[in-house]
């Protein structure tokens, strides 16, 4: 069974997806991590999103894969595990920009779908239910107010040992929302057959419980 959870940055998708995956004993696919991996590669190579020739070479030689480790896969780039290096705001903003590029989406699409072909999964991202797994068994869209999303993101960054500036985080989140929603290719949107959950005033456990209840009621096609 394939379950997708889409939504904007900071809505709690990763936390909820991991929790639901643990309960169901499903692997968890964080597709945003793949885009962040490429953003990390671009930054490491000191290149730019606007460099078409570099992106073309990158697409042809990209050595990126997911390795299953418990419920959360590890991101391996050039044979090095970079999973724990991908959660900065800078990488997140760059990932949002490159996610609009057809050449990058074409490279990552088979990696994502191959992961889903290996068995039941929970796939989290921006276009899982609308594009990558458009025929998923269950589709959820998780959202929250901007202020709550900023609060959560700052908490996450502090947990990583960083000292975030809430106003900077807010501006970055607004920019990412605009980039994700207005991009020409696979923009962030609520799939027509998705069930929407607003997590602003809900705990993780409450969201997970609501989703588990929804899984008992298959959607009509």
C-alpha cells in the first residue's frame, strides 16, 4: 500500500510520516531529502542553479541513492551518507528552487518510484499524491498556520544546535511557499482525492490517530 503525505514546509509532514511509518512498519520516503541532496551537491561544487551546462552534466553523472535503514532511508551521495547535512535553511531554499527544474525532476522521479515499487511505503513531499504516486491508495495533505510552521521550524533548528532568527525563518518559509506553489512544473497543490488535515492546534499523536482512522475508510475512486 502506498500512502502519500503532501504539504508546505513546516506543516509537520516529516514528523507525522515517521510516526505513522513506525506504527505501520512501513519504510518512509522523504522525497524532499533527495532535492536537498542535489542542492547540497550544487553548493559543494560551488556552482549555480542557472548554470545549464553544469546541471546537464550533473544529471548525467549523478550518483545518488536511498538505502533502507529501519523506517527512515539514508541519503547516499557519491558513496557518502549526507542525511544529517541537509536540514539547513540555505539548503532548503536552494532545494525549493531546483525542484522546479524539469531536468532535476526527471532524474529523481525514477529513484522515487523505484523505492515505491519495492513494497508498501509512506511517501512525504510536495507532489507525492499529485504527480509521483498519483494512484496512491491513500493521499493526505497536511497544513498549518504560518506562525505555527515558523515556530516548529525554529524548534527543529535549535534541536540541531543552531540559533535561528524567527523573522529570517518566516521570510524563508514565505519564499519557499511561493516558489513551491507558483512553479510551472508539479506545483504544490492539494490532490483532488486527498484528505486534508490542519495540524495547527493538533499534536503529532492526534494527527497520526486521525490518519490511522482515515486508513480504515478507503477513498472512493
